[in-house]
C-alpha cells in the first residue's frame, strides 16, 4: 500500500521553520563583500545620498545572491558536500574578505567627492559609518523580504499538498517521488507569485501613468492669448484643450520677429508652431494625418524650412532647441511636433519604448509623403530634431542597416541629442564605426554624420556643405550608455581612453555596473554639460547643422548668449 504523504512531514514540509532565521550563506557573505565594494566605486555620475545608500545595499544583496546561488549549486556535488571547511575557517574567510571592503569605504567616498567636485555637483556624501550601517540594515531587510517570500511559497505549497486539492495527487505518488512532486508544486506556486508581482507592477505603472496623464491634461496658469496662427488657435484643427500641458507651452511661445532680429541683425519672419496632443486621434496614424492637415492649414509648404521636432516622453520640446531653430532660420520655418505619451522619457524608454518609435515613424513618413507630393522646386528644406526619447523614436523612421546617405536622402539636416543607447541608428553606427572610441565614433568617412561631446566642440566645429547629421552625446550620459548588455558584458565605452567627464576609477563589474548606471538614469540633477543635461548644446548643434547662407560663427556666439534670456516656462 502506498504511504500517505502526510505521514512523512520531512518530505512535504522541508525545513521551513528556519527559512527566514537561518544563518546566512558563507559564500553569499563573501559575494556580498565584493558586491558592496564594487557598488561603492564611481559610476558615470556621482549619486546623491539616498541613491548612493540604496545602490550600495542593492550591490551587497546582488553579491550575496550570486554567492549563495553558486554555493547552492556546488552543494549538489557530493564531493563538495563531503569537504565543507570547518566553521571557524568559513568565519575567517568571511572576515578576511570583509575587512578590506570596509577599509575601502572611506576611499570610495573620497572618489565620490572628487567626482562631484570635478563635475561641479553639490557634495552630499555620508560618513563611512553611515554607509556601512545603512547598507547593512537595508540589505538585511531586502534579504529578509526575499526569504519571507520563499517561506510563503513553501507554506502555500505545503498547505496545498497536505490538506488542499493536491493532497490526493501527492499521496498517490511513490515515496521516492513525493519530494519531486512537492518541489513541482512549490515551483508552480512561485510562478503564480511572480505573475502576481508582475501584475502588481503593471497596476502600479498604470496608476503612475494615469497621474501623468492628468497632469498633462491640466491647463493651470496657461492661456491661449499668444498662439497666433499656431495650433490651439480658433482656426486650428488641434483645439487648445487637446494640446496637453507641454503642447500649450510650446505653441504659446513662438518667437517674435523682433527677438530673432536682435540676435541675427537680419530681417525675420513670423515662425509658426504646429502641435498635436496625444488626446487627438486614437492611433499614431490619425495624429500624423492631423499634423499634416495642420501643416496644410498654416501654409507650411510655402516656407523655406519645415522642422520636425520629435518630442520627449512628456511631450516636451526643449525651448532652447525650438528658439534656436526659429533664430537660425530667420523665422521662415514651420515646426511640427506630435505627442505620444505624458510620462518622463526614462519611464517610457524602460517600460514602453515601442510607442515613441511607432508614432515618430508614422509622423516622419506622413510628412515625407505630403512633402513628396509638392512640386520639386517648391518644397521646403526639411530639418529633423530629436532629443532623448525623441532621438530614440525618430531614428525608427529608417530601417536597420540604413546609411547616413540613405537617411539624409530627403531630410538634409538632422540633430540628435542625447540618443538612448538602443537608438537604432546610433547603436548601429557606433558598432560599425571606422575609427575613434565608442563615445565619439567616426561614422563612415564622417562627411555626413559626426558626433560631438560638448557645447565647446559644437561651437568650434567647421560647418560642412551638403547633408548633415549631428549627434551630441556626453560620455557620462547614462541615457546614452545604459543597456541590458551591462549585466554581463564590459562596454566598449569603458575602454581606454575614457571620455571626458568619466571618472578614471570607474570599472566594469557584472551586474553591479548595470545597477550603477541604471541608478544614474533616475538620480537626475546634473548641471549643464554633465550627464543628460544638454541645455548648452541645442543652439550650437542646430546652427552647425542647418548653417543657412550668411550664417557666421559670430552669429552662433550671439545665439548662445541670447538663449538663456529667451528660455520660457515649461511643465
């Protein structure tokens, strides 16, 4: 007769009592020491106090998890189980590992201080004791949380197999198979909990997105009094109420000809701004068609220039970028932007990168189709500008494998600022570079596409004739260099020589560097010309790329000096 599983609690209820309270893994503690020390090394940007402590705790826990997993796998080998070192030896190894890690703490804090000073960032560093104490507490809490989830999984599985609906199935198994059956139930329960966790995350993201959508719809403090012929005007096909918060700021602040003339000392025209909010149209194609209809309404095809402005995740267009566009073109330009979301770019890039690609692909190609329909000698010169997620999305308008010559066949002037690492063309052209480091690749023969790493380089660059693609990418911008590949692969951008602004003490560590640069993404607060702050780059990049007849380096300097006073409020 087959034995009832409940008669053998040791098979069904494997030692749960000490899941949470059992002693930590020796190899896990060794891994934790390495994770702790690695997490304290410099990243692309110095971290504010909260982020530094959280990152150190995560690095410690990651090291522990890797070590504990390796120990668990090794213990499946009989020889390893028979040759465990004595407890005092294990303790000595842990102590020898952790002692240098703790001694390293003030050294690493000093590196952080040097990095903050070099990048002109405020010093917000804790003392050594604070780092060690907070890291230990947070890492322990995270470890306890993980063990508690494991305990809950085991308890649920035991309940199902001893008293629940699976009791009969398990009790009919051969004794030698009971353990395997219970393990299968535990795996299934763990799977359900993981799915539930993902669902909870999705619900949380949904609530977060809803809050951003509500903020986007609000029009507090905004008035349509200054829109002129722009979108949002009484004659517009895109009503004021549909533009979204960033769209309303955008159309309300077109430059006056007098302000343009003050910079260029040349006669200027009245620029026109077209904007389609995400509330208009149910699909990207509908919003793109509306954008083209708005271009028809304002007579965009009769202008000298038509600028496609690829928005960031919130629908934001950099005021310095659009002001520069209108100054450099003498106001003889219609700009058009289409909103696709209301969330910050880093959230959009991590959670839903496809939306910006689909919308920008649709917008660019809809405008190109309308442009091609005009007589060849009567078409405006096309310009494309994309920053951050806008740079990522707008590059999707071309298929993989496209060359600079193919990209500029119709759009002759392109500026991409702070392109995320997975941007289609940026990633491809970095990998296929003919010379130079990854952070400043030579693309082809560099006749068309060039990469600049600072506003100074942009201001000093010599304009070229013909089509131009200008990349502006800071070597210490985490948006440009964070990638899933960092988990297990050293990036080329950490090869010597390092880019300006990258700390010489930065090293690649599996998993840890991925966490570090990921934390850089959300820490924010970088001053101009550091990280993802390109406030000083847009003006000279647009001047260099468009370079209309009669434009001079002196005008670029006048533009750069004027931009701070022309900056307007955004959301």
